[in-house]
C-alpha cells in the first residue's frame, strides 16, 4: 500500500513546479514590465532578473531557469555573446532574444549562438507571450 501511494504522489500534477523564467535586460523598466506581463498573462513565474550577459550567466547557474529572455544590446556582454555561453551550460533551455534590433540581426549569428527565437520589442508583449508558451510547451 505504501508503494502505491508513493507512485500516485509522484504522478500527481500538483507536484509539478511552474516553469521558471530568467529575464535579462539592462533597462530596469523593461525587466519590470516584462515580469509583470508574464506573471499576469501566463502560468509561468519569473525566478530572476539579470542586468547584462555576465550577470545572466551567474543567475542562470544559480537559478537553473526553464527559459531565458535576453536583450541584445547590453553592457559588458551582449545577448548573443551570453547566449553562446548559456547554450553550452544549459543545452536544453530555450533562449529568446527580445530586442529592438530584431531586423538588424543576422539569422546565421542567431543560430550560431543557440538562440531559440527572436522577438521584436516593437511588437509588444503578445509576441513574447506566444513564443514563451510555445517554447515551454514543447520542452
């Protein structure tokens, strides 16, 4: 009887943790609005924020997020540079490049860095939400 209750407890959906997202952007207002939007409009939680690529690597190592949202233009280490390192550290974690410069980025650079998706900030948060949901549902 004890073994059966252990199996049932392990299979229970109530034991599943919500997916955790790391937001990386040098603009505190963008981080705040992105966090507020995702926590209000999706079932996912934001487990951390980082201010640049180097901070992202540290936070990702510590928090082990299920998805990372990266800005492109940041001080110390940009989004593509950080994505390359993060991809080596966490090969199965989706990375979204959320940037104002989406149209200026070369597809080959994005693919080489291991970015899963590019979303333009100028398109608003709905495009980001759709990519987050799509990537986390496919994991």
